[in-house]
């Protein structure tokens, strides 16, 4: 017997509580935005400049000790955090040290790195730097600008594509669902204070692509059913379409989620934030394509006459043999 | 029904075979890498038995393209440098002063005497004692301007000359600046490339970014310090006559002279004539060596014109000291003992062996036209890279296995078809990546994992559609056909939108983001291909062979 995630021939009503879902999403978006503006994002050095150093030592990480050792160097804002990963052994202790961008310096100098290493080796003699990354304020400003432009461009391009393939109501519905996903993802990053760097922008854009993928599949079915059931109420048509595609929506989200969970657990700590962003995005993307995009479409209304002009009548070549 | 033209079948299987063929070297990564290195070494330095043996590890008739591993996976150093293009403007204007002076001298009657005025480095201010002769002065100095040689600057000249009261202000024109920027950055790029090649590491990336930036990525280097020592030094070498020496750094230098610190002795300053006798540009060779006391030194040789100048100067100035200046520091100031005719000499100083080796490399490669600022700098240790590869590999395998199992449980036999297509898809993705020589980064691996998850989407769409069509009982063959047909538009729309975002990521992104965009974008193309064409062929083959009355999807 085959595994069935969703029973055949479902006829669940997805619109009975559509106001509730839209309301919840609206509130969540407001919360996300407030969190973003009040608390802000935990920007990585890609976006605000500075240096991050990944240290490895056989001794347990002593955050306070590290901080005291770095104190005399007068580096300004220094944040130190220990990194955990199941793959690390007992003699593999990792910490991330972040140092703010120094005045009159773009990237960190080799001498400064050496000073840091010497200062830290007073606490942990065997300390080594697994990676040192430094981004100057000049570049970081440009990076954030490019990133914002990239996300806006992606949303704009998709708006145009769906408008061309469907109708403007579909495009607006899909894009609003998309904005919903992006806002909620940024909200989570602001709330949990996970490091927000360039890779997260890539994740955001993937979410844009994925959420659309889901929404477009539903819309494609809506278009088909609009042609098939000419007299049926729009709400009914939308509901049937979601039910018909539900099995596929869940199935694809689940396989993708499975792959991402594997990456999240086993892929190492370097990429965990990135994978987390995608997992969250796929979760909200699936939710929004079922509950938000179509509910918006219902409110916008769509044209009901989908009969295409007959290819054989009315154009200049139609009567060539007559 | 479920018929596919023979030529189509040939093309589809052909593409699959081609993808797998090109992906093959990646399965034997270390072996192929050794083979490639050996082949390159043989080309460069001739063959040895050991290299031949390494080259023989991989048969020559098979493709040897590999997916390059990004810095985050292999470890290495990444630097983004900005060339201080404006430096060159200042030195260009400095050299212009003698020309302006000489041009105005014959016009003394109308313009009076000329004097250089202090100004910011981006302009040259010249005061004339007879302001009423400004008209004439402007005309003469404008006559010094040369047409700009560049595509965008065609038709314009290099200098802009204006007169304010009794001062002539000469600045470089916009077109000339652009042309100079272009030359400066290109020259820097070339010199950096030569310097890194001289050190000899595997596959460095040296690219220009934007108008005045250079991206340098060198795999396998443990720290950027080493790399910066090589490329960050300007290495402007000059040989200048010594006027005097003392301990006052603010000593009055006198017109045409300058005061420079000694490199080897704290608090010692030399007063030198500004115009060099010979510069590093006229060097043809430099090698690390040891002086007669056994201390590290650098041996150099001039080209014929440099050798002549050097020879003449040493012949005329026996007994006077002579300064060797590197980047504004006097390395040594030996007294000329005899006429040096052969055009070769030795630079001694307080060098370590490493420093003398580096200096020789720098002198051979030539001086950078302008200094560099480092905007971005990343070093990834090789262990961290290896950890990431290992973690990525395990995660990919587990992710793949989970998806395969899940598909089988849900769709049974059809799931098996989809799984075979998924495996082919991954192989083809690696094949394409190897063919185009793409670089795999950690986000790139995530892109592949995501592709694994999403690749089944097209098949899920088709299979779900077949299920639906089966319910309306049209017979299995018709249901399969309709399933493929009706799922098509959803598949196309869904994947095109993802491709759009991948393209935008590729265009706008840099570094790791770009790597992710490449794997995601290519992954979509190969996954749609395998899902639509390959599974369809497999299902058709199975269907024709068994002719089932009913099917379960």
C-alpha cells in the first residue's frame, strides 16, 4: 500500500476562515516589522564591516578570558561566542570573535591578526585561527545596497512574469504572498538574532523562488479550472484548485524539507544559519501559497471569460481557402 | 501513445550519457587532480619519471575537467584590493612642472617669471609675475596638451588649463583621468599576476572588479599576510645621488631634493636628489643571493640603457655615496668604489633570506603603478574547508537517501523511475559544472541539496496528475499521457520563476552567492530535463514491455 500524505479527493474548505488566516499573517508581519525596526538585524561583517575570526583550541572556550585578553588591544566593540556542533570532539572547541571595523583601516592588517593571536594565546596556548574574514566599511555598504536591489529586482521580475502569463490579479496576489514570506523571514532573523550575512540574502531569494513555485502551481490549476467550470463561484473554483494540488504541495515541501533537515543537522555550523533561513522560508512559503495567495486572489476577483479568441475566425488569414 | 521518435530518444539518452561522461572525473577527484597537476608540470618543466607516473593515474582519453572547489571548501586566501588610481594623477602633474616651466621660459617678455605654487596634489598652480600676459601663458601651456588615446575620450585632450588672477591652474581632463585609471588598473592587474605566478601556487584567480578593484583568490595559502607581502608592496626602486645625511627628519632639503628615512637604522635620514639616476623599470633580472659576508642580498642586472646610465654615473662619482631607495625608504647607501660597467650590482641591507627572496620576486615582476588598499580579506584554513566538504558530503548523501526512500514509499514503481532520474540529474549537474569549470562553494552544496529536494517536484506534479487522470478511468496509457501533458504548464511556470531568481542572484551576487546561483540554476535545468524526458522514456519502455491493464501511481 502506498503512503498517502493527503487523502485522495479532499474537499477541505480553505476559505471558511480566510479572514482569520489573513489576520494572523497581517499581525505576524506587523510583529516582524516592529522587531526589525526596534531590535534590528544581527548583521554580519558582510553588511557592516569588521572582522570575524574563528578560533580553534583544545581547551574549552573561556569567553570571559578571551575578552580580558583582548581588552588591552582597544579594538572597540568585540563580541565573542562559542560555537557548538555535534561533529566537534571534546578537544575541538570553536569560538567566533567579531571585531568592529577599525578607524582608518579597510581590512584587518596582518600585524593586527598576529597581535590578536598572541593576546589570545595567553589564555589558550594552542589557539589557532581556522578562518579570518575582514570586510571594510566601503565594501559592506555596497554589498547591502546590492543585496536589497537583488531582492527587489527578483520580486519585480517575477511580478512581470506572472502578469504576462496570467492576469494582474494573480501577479499581485503572488507578489504579496512573497513579500509576506520575506518579511516573516527577516522577522525571524531579527527575533532570534541569527547572523544575517550575504548567504542569507541568497536564501531569501531562494525562498522567493520557492514560494512562487508553489503559488504558481496553484494558480496554474486555478486558471485551468476557471476555464473548466465557467459558472462556478470563484471561491469554489479556488477551493477546488487548492484541494487538487494539495497533495503535490505537501509532497514537494516535504521532500525539500527532508533534504534541508539533513543539511541542517549534518552540514556543519558554517552553513546552519543559511539552511535555517531556507527551512523557515519553505514553511511560510507553503503556508502562504495555500492560505494567503488565493485568499488575496479571491478579494481582488478575476476575469471570468477565459475563452480564447478563436484562432480561425477574425484574423486576416482565416478565409484564405474560402 | 507514449511513442517517442527514435531521434528524440537518441538525443535524450545521448545527453544523459554525455552528462555522466563529463561527471565521471569527479568520482575520482584526488586521482584526476594529481593527473592534471602532473600534466601541467610536464608542459612547463619537461617530464620526469615521477610526473609521468602521476599523469598515468588517469587515462588521457577520458575528460579530466573537475568541479573546482571554492576557497571556503579548499581553504585559501581571498583579497579585494582597490587601486589608488588618484596617486598616479599627482605624479603625472609633478612631472608636468618642468615642461610648463621650459615652455614658458621663451615667453618671459610677456609673462614674466614663473613660480611653482603649493597646491593640492590634483592640480598644478603656476604663478606668473605679469598677470597681463595670462592670455599668452594660457595659449602656451594649452599647447602642451596631448590628445587622449582611448575609445571614450576620443577628440579630447589630456590637460585643462585655466587662469585665475596671476595663477595658471593645470588639471587633468576627465577623459585623461579615465584613460589613466584604465591603464593603472590594467598594469596593476598584470603586475599582481606576474608576482603571484612567480611564487607559484595552484590556480590563483586574479580578476578585475568594477573600475578600480582587483579580486585575488589564492587557494592553499595559510594566511593573507604572506599574500599581501607579495602583492601589497609597491616596489618602486630608484637609485638616487646622496646630498647629505643627518638625524633631522625635517631638515631643509633644498629645491629638487628630498629627505628620506633609512630602512635599517632608526633616526637616520638621508637628503637625496629627487631625480633618480636609474629606476627599477630598467632592471631585467633580480635574484636572491649572499654578499661577501654571507648575508642575504639581492643581485640585479640592468638593461643596456640602464647599464649605460649606471656606468656613467659610477664612473663620474667615485668616492661619493649613492642611495638605493625602495618605496620611499633608503635600503642602503654604499660609497661608489669603482666604475661599475657591466650593469649589474648587488643590494645589501638588513634582509632575512625570505625578505631577499621576496624582494627579488618583486623587482623582477616590476613596480605597481599605484598603491593598493585592501577592502576585503578572507582566509579560510584548510582544515575548516575539509570539515565543510566532509559535512556537506554526508549531508548530501543522507538528504539524497531520504528523498529516494520517500519517493519510493509514495509512488512505488513510479517513484523508482523518478529516483533513477534524480540520480541521473545529479550526475548531469556535476557533468555540466565540470564542463564549464564552475566553482563549488559551501552554499553551492546547499544549492545542490535544495535541487535534490526540488528536482522531484516536476515528477510529483506529473505523478499527481496521472493519479487524478486515472480516477476518471481513461485507461493507464491515456492517463500517463494526459498526466504529462497537463502538468507541463505548471512545471514550466514554476521552474521559470525559480530560474529568474537564480539569474538575478548570479548577476547581482558575488563569491559564494554566485556559486549558489549557478548550482541552483543549472540544477533546475537538468532536473526539468530528467523529470520530463528521462522518466517519460523509462515509463514508456516499461509500459510497452509489460502492457499493464491497471497501474497504481
